[in-house]
C-alpha cells in the first residue's frame, strides 16, 4: 500500500515547463508553471527548437519550486510521473530525461502519462478536491471533450477496477479548435495565443452577422479510412468512427480569410497589428480597450460569428455523442475550455438536457503538471510503471 501518496509530476509536452505535487490523485499541494508564451508570441506560434531550449533552462528551478511550495523533499515522495506524449519530440525528451534521471537517483518508480489523459484528469482532480478525495459521480462513465491548440478529441472515459479506460469516439480531421483560434487571430492582426483575444472581442460583436456553417463530414473512399492528414495523435482509422462525431476546423478558418479579403479587412488587420503592437511582441493577455479602438464593427461581428460557429459545432457533436452513448456526465477540458462563451453555452445546454457538465479551473485548463500527477495515481496503485527504455512518443494515441 502506498505511503505518503505524494507524486511529483513533470509536464513538458509543448511550451510550458510544469511540475506539481499531488496527494493520492485528489489534493494538489503544489503546481508551478513556467510559460514560454512571450518567447513564441513574436513568431505567432510555438517554435519547437526554442521550446526545447527553454525547457532545459526551466526544468530544474521549476521542480525545486514545486517541492518548496509543497513543503516536501524527494524523500517524501511515493513516485514520479512524466508526460510521455503526444507533443513536441524535443520538448517531451527534456521532461522524460530529467524524470528518468531523478527516478534513477532516488529509486522512486516512474509513471508515464498520456498528455490527453492528463487533461481529462484535470477535471477529475477538481471534482475530487471538491468532494474531499472522492466523488460518487466518478464511478459513472463520462464523455470527455479535450479541446486545445493541439487536440480536439471526444473520448468515452470509463472507470474500471479503480483505473480508467478510454475509447475514442470522435476527433478533428485537420486543425484543432484552438489552432483555428490562433490562425484567425493572426490573420485579423491580433495577438498570440489567439484564444483570449477572440474570446474578449467576441463579446462586442454580433454572433449572427456572418452565417458560418459546418457541412456533414463524409468519408473519402480514396483514403480507405486513414486520416486525411498526419496531425496530432495517431488514432483508430477514421472509417471506424461515426462521421457524426468527426470535426473539421480548417474550412471555417479559410472562410474567415475569404470574408476578410472580400470586405477589405485584411489591410485593416495589418494596420491594427501595427497600431496595437508596433514592433513589439503581442501580449498574451489582450488590452481590450486598445483593441476596440482600432477594430471596426464589421471585424468584431466577424470575430463573434466565428466563435459562435466553432462553439456551436463543438456543442452539437459533443451532446449528440453523449446522447448516443447514453452518458449523463460530460467533461470539457483543454485550453479552449477556458473560453467564456463555450463554458456558458455548454452549461446552459447541459441544464436544458439535464446532463451534468464539468470543467477544470482556468489554471487547470491549460497545460500543467497537476493533471499529470492526478492521472498517474491510479496507474501507480496498479503498479503500471514506465519501462527503463521509456522515450518520447510525439504521436502517442489514447484509448482504443
């Protein structure tokens, strides 16, 4: 039987170096995140080589800070955990190499965690903390929507013998929802990451001004069920998934571009970016008053319509899948789960349908290590430890 129940987890899958200490998967004692947003903002997206370099610089002080925040030492721990994929290969390797070295030096077991499973456990960690360790609801299966800059996946998450099993139900065929936000923000002259900018400005526009629609996704015979692109995690063949639960966001991104070009908004976007940022790096947190001063109503309507359509499609696919699978619990997680319109509309629809919908806190929505420690706990109890040859798996799949 475990002793202290403390797990120190490390997360370095993309552009945040994170460490956390969580007790028995249900109580967070420390969570430290070193963000690289300001570094990557000047490029409009994450540069893998720069991300790896920054992880190397940050990982030791971040782990030390987490131990100090928890008032713990390495001797107090029961295990270590680390994200093994999916993510950027170089970034993952920094965390894995450090965790393996720490495990070798301390003799502690190491648990490898799928980043996507970590996001699901961000919601479960919140629920356990709210119920002081365990919730009866956790015994029920749930539909999990993982929606972020790199992923948009639907999973059926089922508790089995004190651990969790996952079945892929749906996914995006191309861009993730958060990636579409970033690209639309960039083409409209806004900052990176695009999510906070779009979310803040959408409140000042008419969400019905531009009638964006999503066509029913049809399987393409020439692909024989294979994904049309090799983005994100490997997955079951598309042919095995219900097309009603498949998503695609590259089309709406292109539609926004065409609308902006047709109505002369692209030139305005360049002027807006110059007025807002000049030659400086765009801040991650939007200066709304400044942005509103240089953004015309037509652009605000476009932004609001884009967000309304994306959230609407996510809702449609998620609630249809939940009804089809007969589940009454929906977990919404990932960076886009911090979006205010998404939260409000999902909660309203869940109340209407009398379905239970849960979100992580805003801090746990984006990448962090507390979610990795929470996901590691049932694996630790089941003695599912990482092998000595553990390495990065950039396209690691989750579920069957």
